[in-house]
């Protein structure tokens, strides 16, 4: 049978369903950007408990889910803030939603970020949140893990291969209640997540070296 490389188990399933089952799929993740490999972990700079999302502001990335969930938890976590980075057609809708929810003091839209700013924001957050309806992989998740941050992600494809008990929580797509309860759970059990371990596990799996080794193995069989 012919072989093919895909970036996640979900993509293998989807491709199989569309193309037929002649291929034998090997899952080989995307590679972590080397700047995330080289960074040194440091303490964050703020006294807030910060949930961060970095993505295009569009319907698929579904920041609406995150804002609606955050609205449910602000009273439970007085020092919580939500930072949303990115640009896109949903910006006006999302900022209006924040105003109508009465949480504009707690939600910060960061706009477009440079590569260095992405690094800074990840280092200064507590939890990275991915709220998408579909992702074939989710590079931004492994970048957050490389910064030692636990993640909350929807079961939208790629994240199911990335997120485990050591590094985060998975929630159903578009499930506001589950996203909210996971945010609270993460806050209350934050001490269980060890930044050094999260980073180390990430590098062992997604570094250039790790992926190169898997590629060599794939092509030598």
C-alpha cells in the first residue's frame, strides 16, 4: 500500500473519508519554530490570571465561545483577564459581544502581534486557550507548550494528538459550559501543571531534531 504523511490522526481520518483507504498514513507533526526551542523560561510579569488566545478573528477560530465562557467565570476568578490576539472580520462582532456582556474591563484585544510579541504574550499568560471548530494540527498549541504553559483546547481535530493530562484539558467544540468549567478547573488546579515538564515533553515531541528522526525512520522503511 502507498504511504502518506499527515500532521494529525484527525487529518488521517478526514483524508481517508474523502480520498478512500488506499493509503497507509503516518502521523508526523508540524515542527516547532526554532525560536521557541531556544527560549529560556521566565516568570510572568503580571499579577493577573491570564487566559490567552492567538488566532485569526473568524468564525472557525470561534473566539465567541471563549468570550461567552469567560463571561461565566469572571466572578469566580476576580483577577482573571482574557487576552485575544489577532485580526479578522469578526472583530466588530466580538468587541460588541464583550461590551454587551459587561466584561470590557476584563477582555483585552491585542490586534496583530509580531513574532516577538507572540512570544512575550505567551510567556506572560497563565493558560493558552484554543476555541476553534476545526484544526488539522494547531501549531499555536505547541508554541504555548514550549513556553511551559498549560492549554485548554477544543476537540477539533489536531488538539486531540497534542493535549494530555500533563499539559492541559480538552473540551467539546462550541461547548460554552465545558469551556467555562475547564477554565475554572485549570485555575483551581494550576499548581499541578509544571512548566519545565510541559516544555520538556513538548521539545521531545515537536523539536526539529525529534521530527527529523521520525522522518528518517519513515523514509528508511
